[in-house]
C-alpha cells in the first residue's frame, strides 16, 4: 500500500488554561495542528506542542518550520515510508547535538501515523502487535508557591480521584524538601517522584537526593541541566535515588550513549520531545530491553498529542503513573469526542490511527488565528 503526501497544512489551536503551572503561565496553551492529505484525499491529523519555557521551540518557529521547510520537502513522499520521511525532515532541518526541532517534527510524525493507521484500519496496539492496556494511570502535578498550597492541591487531587503525584522542584532546595515532606504526610501511600527540570547544580543535587530518598520519593528526574553529563555520572554513582533523564533524551542514540556512559537509571518519556511516535517507540524498546526505568510525562499535551502518548504508554505497559497533566490544567477540545478521563484513569482511544476524530470547525479553538500557508 502506498499513500503519497499531497498537502500539509497547519493551524494554531489555543486551549484555555486553568490553575497555576509555571510551564503554562499564559491564559492559553497554544499548539500547532498538522493536517496531512494524501493523493487520494485521505487525511491524518497531528499536533506539535511547543513550550518556550521548556525548550527553544516556540509556537511561531514550529509553524514556520513546518510551513516553509518540512512541508514542501515532503510533498510526493510515501506516507508509509517513515525512514524516508525522517531522512528528508533531518535534511531540511539538520540536527545539532540531537534531532533538530523535534517538537515541530512530532506534528508531522503523528499526522502520518494517523493517516496510515486509518488506511490500514488498525489501532496503534494492533500495528505494533502488542496487547495494550485500556487505560493509563495519571499522576497529579504539584507546583506550589507556598506550603499552604500543597494541602489545597493534594485535596483537589483527591476530589478528582487522583492518588499519585509528580512534584516540580529545582528552585529552592530547602523549600522543595518541605514540599515533598508535606506531600508525603498528606498522601502517605502515594507514588511520588520529583522533577527538577534541570534546576539544580551538582552540589545541591547530591545533597538533596539522599534526603528525598528518606522521604520515600521514587525517582529524581532531570536534577541537572541536560548537558551536565559528568554530574549525572556522579549522581548515578551516589545511588541515593534512581536518576531519570528527560530533556536530554531526544533520540535512540542519546539514550544508548548516556546509558553506556553510566549517566542514567531510566528516562521520563515524552512522545513530543522525541519527534513523535516513530522515535519514541525505539527509545521505549531500548529501555525495556536493558531493564532501565520507564517513566512518562508530557508537555501539557492535549487531544492528538495526548492520544499518541496514551497509545504508546498503554501498549508498552507503563508501570508507573504518567505525568500527563493536560486534564489537570487545560479546557476545551478539537475532537468530536474528548478523551475520557475517569478519576486518574485516562482511557486509551479505540479507533484506527490515533483513535480520535477531529471535530468540524476544530472545536472553535482556532478562531482568531491565521492558518499556516
């Protein structure tokens, strides 16, 4: 079966933000939708989720990169040839240390996966020949500004049916430890891990890790900036807590090299950070084959990007709660039927492709934004 790419279009969808989260500080969470049409009129949809406070990719850079460079280069390419698609994308936007502009490329990758899955009439689990779970357990993100907010957020999580927590740290170590201590007091049976988003220096991370372990924290995600590699080696040698990488793992090559150098105990996987499902699935396969820790997170991914994450994490039997926090912080949908979340259980879409259907008019979330040309 072949399916030649005939047209690639982009749109901006803006989701209203509820609650307080440092990586979703604006009134809306703006994303780029990607629509790919093949030479027979078949359509697939993808979504890029740039976050300028997390990485260098912005809403504008993602849309112009797709419209001006990736889309023109891919016209006429077979949608069923991911190796050729990625060869062309990496030639159009070259790598630096790792994949160049992976968040932009993720929108293309997901749209092609959706298109080809619909043509095959297969779910992701069927395409990958994996049994797959029907739901993924989510964690609640804690990002408090004061200790009083911890009790409020833990209470809110409980009202919504959430039992486990991902705690954002990395600014003030003393305050961070108090937040974790309070979280553990309020939720003694919860699965809790921390994410510093590269905010600590090595000396602080080495001092904090044993104290976090004493509080029953499960893992220490991204304690240092992504390029502080010798520091990661020291933290792994300390063995106070399992050390997870996030921002530094963009491709299979990254995790292979860092693992061989003894710089990590596992990865907090993001589908969008790896450029979509094609590369993310390779990374997960490596983690499982080498018995490394497999955690999961996202970039407050709504709708299509959330669906892709749920498919991957369910198919590969994610063993811990996933920090996919769009249901916590975002409102609105571009889908005919929103992804169902019952308590902390996010239901995996069941249709072919990405398993979801985009609504006519894109749910009204693209109103007032210029479509990419």
